């Protein structure tokens, strides 16, 4: 999509905002295009960095709504006090801690790879190299939640300023082994990796254009999200899992969930090995799905233009089975078992279905 077409569609989708706000956004986006093309990107590549015009407009509108809410609540940026102060550490890195007891961390940053690990200390803390000329850092208290953000200082519109030409930096988040609260960790254009954190109440790991890795962890409601980035979940136990990405693969290995495990991608394969859940749903498109020794009362496998295969742990006589494809074979065949308490559904097109039950 060319710049002129992108701006036209973006401006139309910004209609709820004031004329002044729309004009500020137009100028900002034009500047982003100019900067990116100076770095050698085409107009189409620049537009792709923003996503669709409708998606970009939605994020601009959400940012405007958030600023208005902050203003109404008396939390305008100019009047905020930092809830924690950085302590300068060796190697030029700054350490941030909450100055109040907290049961949750909500972190939102751009272009930082996030590395999350447990430690033996009593409180959460964040460690990274601060660029005082470019970083706009906020650390505040909202009830029992520690809210930490870091964006580039860029004319008041932070959400897309880091997309073009900024190097990815590393941010480390250390979680006490005794922490039983909630974590919501979001970045863009950089990898998220978490290992060894246990008994979390809830967890969200989110990025764009990069992978998410969750290993050797446990908790309640767990969620991994990306776009154009792979998801890797290994040795994870919890109540539920939601794993969503696009244009990339998803891998689940040695995991147990008491409730639902839902995986969705597009144009990427899904593999699940030694996975147990109350219900298991794996959905993709234009790619294969492979399962190895999965166990659940309800199993749904759906894709297109790709095969579905592997093994299911259980007695086939306990399952109502529904399988379908086109231009290929299906095994097992669709059949209804009167009184069956479990269900298996596998559907694709232009690919075979080949599933076996094992004990």
C-alpha cells in the first residue's frame, strides 16, 4: 500500500477524534514514512510496519482515550510522581523497584526484548540500560498494581515511534520465587522469554514481529500472544492456556492444563507433544498440525491445505469422532458412539487426516 492510500484510509478511520488530533497524527505518520524511506524502505514496507490503516487508527484512538481518562482522573503526565526511583548499577544499567507492596506488574514497552526469570529476593525489579535522551519512563502505582512503561520521546505519539530504525535493547524482569500475583508484560518488535517462574495467578506475554518462549513455569490463566512470531511453550502447568499468533508456528511440549488449552495461528504449523488438558483446540491455516500423545476430553484440530496427524492417548470407544478433508484420506472415520463422554474433531482440506489412539 502506498503512502497516500494509507493516509487516506487512516484519516477516514480516525473520524471520532477531533480535527486537531487527526492532523497531528497525519503529520506524525508522514514523518515516520519520511524517516523510514531515508533508511531505504519502500512506501509499501513502511505501511506494513504500521499494520492495516484500521489497526493503526484503533491504536491511536485507544491512546487518545487513555490520555483523556488519565486527565479525568487527575493523572496527567505532567503531574505524575514516579512510584519508584532508578538506582544506578554497574555497567550503566538502571534498577527499578516498586516503592509499595504490589500483587501485580503491568509492563508496556517498545523495542525491548524481555527476559523474565525468578530470583530469591523479596520484590519485583526491572533492570535495563536507560537512554536518558530518548526514553520516556513512567513508573506508578494503581492500587496494588505496579505500572511501568518505557517509550521513545516522540511528539506525543509513542505507539509507533519505535518501529522505524530503533535498535532492540534488553530488559530484564526479576520475579521473586514467592510471588503469586499477576504479570502482564508487553513489548513490540522483540523477543519475550520467560523461564522458571511458578504459581503465578495469571500471566500475559505479548509482542509483535518476534517470538515468545515460556518454559518451566506454572500458574493460573496463561496467555502468549504475538504476530509474525513463533510461540514456544515447554514444561508449563496451569489452569488454562491461550496461545495466539499469525504467520508463524506454535510448539507445545510436556504441558498440563486443568482447563482449556486454545492455540490459534495462520500460515504456520502447530505441534503438540505430551500435552494434557481439559479441552484442547489447535487451529491454523495453510499448514499442518501434528500431535504426539495428547490427552483431553475434547480435542479439536482444524486447518486448511495441510495434513493432520499423530497420536491421541485414550480408548477410541470413549470418543465421538468427526473427521473431514478434501482430496485426501481420513483415518479414523467419522463415527458416533452412544453415550460417549469425549469428542475428537479433525478437519482440513487438501491434506490427509491420520490419527491413532494409543494407551
